C-alpha cells in the first residue's frame, strides 16, 4: 500500500517536472528565435536549472538531460553565428 502511494506521488512530481522542462525549453527556443541575446541567455540558464533539477530528482535520464542542453546551446550558438554573419554583410 505504501509503495503505491509513493509511486503516485513520484508520478505526479515527475509529470510536473517534465512539463516545467518542456515549458522552459519552449521559452528558450522562443528567446533564441527572437534574437534577443540577454533574454536568450536568461532563458537558457532557467532551462538548464529546470533540466538539472528534473535529472536530479530522477524524472529525466542524465543522457537525455545532457542532449537537451547541448542541442539548445548549439541552437543558440548557430543563431548567434548567423546573426553576426548577417550584420557583417550590412552596408555601412
């Protein structure tokens, strides 16, 4: 009986953490897409905290957490590189 209650509690917690991770990933992608550097860095930091917390609680496997973080940081780096390349081509 106790095992059932603990499993239900953990299931609810894991679902909450997973939805928080998904929301923070979406917010980070949106901030990166808006090309606002400060907002993107803040969103990436919040996303990393959420993912680390979910991984620490066991809601997410550590490799999955690392993949999500790496993919979003790579997306941010590509966006920054493309933005720098586009601004260097502008006529002065």
